């Protein structure tokens, strides 16, 4: 990617996948320069990066290709429990990223890359396929997924997704921006908390809010949900000051009791608009 030193860079592209059928068992993204060195936060802020698989349909938003991994400033890795993986075919993937250069007033651009480290198992490894479920407090089909915190007091934003399958969540991780406190996924039909992803901060001398990690879970048998259950995702933000364009996203790994996933869905090409 060609990144502006001062300003926002948005990327929509097709990227090569491993090119062989198999299962993704873990994923972690790193922003690097052309010599493979990590690009520091003082150079560029990775707002978000999202990978989509055009060969599957997104469970939470069926009109979209499958959003199977995302990363932000906090670079939370995803690791599935043993015996599970996300099955992919040979096709290229869709990729979108938003990166802010941090050198205000500095003209020009620099080259950067996002390295995606994957745990990958062969197609005949007998793993159980998972369906990623992309929850957003702005709605599962909202491409932008941003909202504003007005400031003044603790602020929450939430949205409900009605489960379309019966099964269980075996992993989940959240994504918030600076000022975020926690993201809770709750089954309001059974009044049961599925998972709360908490924002962890590092103290920096001149930057009070510095999100470094979101907590995640990965375990079996996981948390069961029934078709028709209302799953409410709530993002809580500190209201100490106004914040614009923040997010509240949780990516869950769902195992359906009757497996409707697999590569049966044929999408011709991802809609990268
Ligand atoms: Cu974000």
C-alpha cells in the first residue's frame, strides 16, 4: 500500500490467498515496511483491515461475501480451539484497509504492507468448519460501522442480531477504538452473557488512551444459541470527551449444529465498492 504521511489512505483490493484448499486455524496481522520491519504507531495508525472470502456468504449479512478476519490498532490475534478451522478454497480474497499517516504537515507517501500470519491446516485434516459472525453495534450490514460518542457521560451503542442458525460460539474477540471500555455480546432471549471483550490500555506519558489489546475467548464446547435468539452487542465508551468515527465490532466463530456452511455458496466476485 502507498500510505500518505499526512492523511487517510483507503485500500480496496484483491489479495492472494494461500491458493490451496484448507482451514485457517489462527490469524494475526502486522503492519510492516518494505524490509519487513514493523511500522510504528508514530508513523501510521491502522484504523482497520478486513479480509473477505468471496466463496462463502456472510452469516450475519448474507448479501455480503464472508468477512472472516479483521484487525485494528490493537492487532488482536484470533486463534480457534483445537479441532476447528475456517474452511477456504483456492480463490483470491477481498481486502480493505483504512490507514492514517501520523506525520501531519509532511507531504509525500511511503510504502507499507500488511502481513497476515495464518495457522493453516490441509483440506483433509478433518477439522470442523466454523462460520465467522460479524457483529457491529451499527448493524451487521453497515459497511462503514462508525458512530460518534457525544461526550459528557459514559456512552453505549448497541444492536441486535437474530440468530439464523442453532449452534454455539467457540471463539470471539472485539474491536473498539481509543476511549472504548468493553463490548458485551448478550443473548437477551435467554438473558445470558455470551462474552465480554474488555479493552486493555497501556499508559503513555503524553497519550492517555492507548488501546493495546482486546480480550478474547476460545474454548469448547462454547456457548450455545438457538435459531431465533436475539443477540445484542453493546459497546461502552468513556464519555470524557467527544470522539468521532469510533467502532464497536465483535467477530465470533460459530459452529452450526447442522452445517450449512462449506463451499456450497458460489459468489462470483466480492463487491469491493
Ligand atoms: Cu475501527
